[in-house]
C-alpha cells in the first residue's frame, strides 16, 4: 500500500469489522517493487527460452528458464493484482465513485495511451528486424502499420487489435483499469441496496470473516477453490503472465476483500506456514504436467486439466504464505526497540520507490528488448549475455525514470505519477 492509501481511513460504521486506521503495508510496497525489478530478470531470460516467442531470441536457447520462470509466474503478477485490489478499497472510500474513476483514468489510462503511442512500437519493430536480416523498413515507415488498428469487442478488455499493434507488457495496466471500472458500479449497487438487503450483505461478510477467523486453514482453502476451477476450465494465457485474465479478477477482488476485513489479514498471518507447505507441494505436483503436456496452458487432456487445477490452488497458497510471513515479521519488528529509526529509513526509501513502480513497469520492457537486440550478437556464452542484458536494462530503466520521467510535471503526468508532495509533507510521510 502506498503512503497515501495508508491515510485513506474515512469514517467506519461500528458494525463493520474494518480497521479504523490502516497502517502502511510496507511489505506490499517492497513486493510491488520486487516484482517490477524481477520482471527485468524474467524478460531477459525469455531471450534464451526455447519455448517462448520473445521479441529478440538468442541463437542458442535452453528449457532451463521455464522452471525458474515458473517460480515467479505462480505468484508475482497475482501479487500485483491483489495489492491493487487492496489499494482500491481505500481509494474508493476516500474519493467516492466519481473521484475514483477520475483518479484511475489519470493514473492508468493516460500512461497506457502515451506508452502505446511512443514506447510499444519499438519492440515490435525490433522483432521484425531480428526475425529477418533482410528487413529494411525504417521505424518511421513501420509506425503507420503499427497504428493500423481495429475494434474487436469480443476480446474485452483488449478491444483494440491490429496486425502488428499490441498492448505488450501493458496488458497488466489494461486489466487493472478494466477491473477498477467494473468494480465501481458493483460497489455503488451494494451501497444503494435497501436497508434489509444491505444488512444481509454485511451479515454474509460477517459470517465469512468469522469462519476464516475461527477455522485454521480456511483462508488457505476457500479462496483457492475458485482459482482451482477457473484455471482448468478457462485455461492459462501465456501472453498474460501465465494466468487467465479472469483469474486475475479473482486476485483483485481478494485484495479488495482483504482490505475490508482485518480478520482476513490476521488469518493470513496465522495460516502462513500451512500455506507455504501447501503451495510448495502443489507447485511441485504441477511441474510434471507442464513439462510433459503438448500445450498445458490450453489442452483439455486429463494431465493438462489436473496440472492447471493444482497450479490455480498453488497460486493463492503462495500469496498467503508470502504475505502472512512478511506480516509476521512486520509485527515483530514493530514491537522491537529501535523501530522508529528503522521505519524512518524505510519510509524515505519507499517514498522514492513507491511512486516509481508504475513508470518503471512501463519503461522496462522496451529497454530490455533494445538491449537484447544488441547483446545477442555478441560471441560470448549465454550466461554472460544474460547478465549483460540484466545489468544494462536495469541501469537504463532506472536512468530513464530518474532523468526523463520524475523530474518534470509533464512527464510525471504522462507516466501516471502525482505531483511531488511539498517538502514538509514528504518529511511527514518518511518519518
């Protein structure tokens, strides 16, 4: 959760089991940053993966990257959607429906459109150059082909399609924007229910919260069941981080529910160890199916269905384990001597890195592809190339953010960043 979200604690009805002053979840700040930085390592590895159709491919490839990638795919992007859902709860409470929609359009739609127009054509142009040594079309001549698009509502929310046009890695932003806007009328409807029905909805949530609080393992098993159903039936989408787009909606809604009832967070701390065991066992059980099935993402064979079922449940278990164990550490740390000074240092770090997450996400893949395009031609072993791509891409991504994005109001706006807080306000946030 960002520092601003931590302040979004409006009036709470006494009957609602909601924390009155939600503290800043610094472990979520760290995880969001870890996932975005980790994507540089992940997408750099795809250059050498024998199965994935990445923009630029090394002549020599390997299947070893699949196992390493799976360790991140099973939890990383689901974590981003869960954190976004959690933040959505506080943003809606603070801004109301209209203010929330305006904020989402500014923070997500603006950088999405800007990146589609300026950054995302580059990887596609480099793909064509890498695939065909005789390709001579200039970038300026390529752009009209890239912008030749059509409207396909059946692909919702990816309704803009084209022969070479793509949303690329910004599929995350498209889905997050769609989920946020879809949630607003649903929440407004619940708030507008007659008194009896509204009380019924609150009573149902109360029963669910009580069940999770009383029953060890409930927070692990219950939310995992819908994912274990959706994943085999709808399949997995390789282009969208190894999960189906509507499975991400579940993670988003789980984050929204997590913010709405503090007992869920307490249950995640309690059940973190159990979730870690389940998550590891289920992940290992799913691996043989992914390695042996012809197309484990969409095949309807018994083996493919079984491995996707296990994978879906494993994803939720990993989230509970990671968040619960980190939250345990945060609770112990808060009670330890010297916490205030440590929190001050952490606050300054997150005050810098927190707002950078979305711009870094938008910037990283075009830079990785551009760096890889130059590095794959080197006469060096694969590990050396990989480390070079990672190092140069990380340096280029952070340099672009620091020098080209965060320093001017226009570029901050185009990348979905708020105006910088006054010096006095920044001091309060980091102290």
